[in-house]
């Protein structure tokens, strides 16, 4: 394994941490509706748990209302029940054609709780990125001990990995600021 492979591997893992953070934060509900909110909710489709986007179309009716139109009418009740039973605290209603999902406004206390959750998720992502940095640096030190790389190349590689770490932690902070702003917007 070369120094470039270690750097590339670390960067790939850091990118995965960012994607995982975005996925986790996407599940945190703001006052506004967005179609990705229902992506992780499973509906019983002929005995198989299936995500809502695979059994119907999810669209925005307005800023605070989602609509789910199943491709098979007989799934309306299943979709409605799955959304109601989810951890999102939503109260869907069927109109015979589609399931309407209004987003209730968030209380000030609930917003503060959600901001704590979001900050915790961001900190977990930062820790993951730092752990990736530590693993890469340990790998480089092992290579140096085995005399597979010269000392100056190992030092340069560690500086590169530190720059990567700083860049990804900055990206995490940006994502966190955006999510906090979304949560505080009324």
C-alpha cells in the first residue's frame, strides 16, 4: 500500500462520514416539508417492507404539506398507517387519491431539542473524521518503522491528511449551521 492509497482511502472514508451526516440530519424534521423526509419509512408491500418512494410518488403540495400518491390505490391505508406509526410524529390523512401529510409547526422547546440532536450528530461526524485521521497516521507511522517510506514523505503525507481533516470538519460545521438555520426558521 502506498502513501497515495492511504490518503485516497482516508478521503473516501471522510466523504462517507459527510454523506452519513447528511442522511442522519435529513431525518430531523424542520417546520418545512421536503420530499426526502419519508424516504426511510417502510410500507408493507405484499409482505415485503418497502420504502415509500418505491411504491408511489412523493411530492410537495405547499411549503408545509407533502403528498404521497401510491401507484396502487389499495396501498393508501398501508402508506397512511406507516407514516402515522413512524417516529416523525406526523398525522397523515387520505383523500381517496393520495395521502396528505401536513407538517405541524415546531414549538420553541422542540426546536431547541432538535438543535441539541443535530449538534450531537455533527459531533459524532467530527469524531469519525478524526478517527479516520488517526488510523491513516498510524498506518503511515507503521510504514516509516518498516522503512517503506522516507521520513520527509511520511511527514508530508501526515500534513496532507491534516488538511483533509480540516476541510471535512469545516464542511461538517457548514452543514450544521445550515440545519440549525432551517430549524430556527419559523
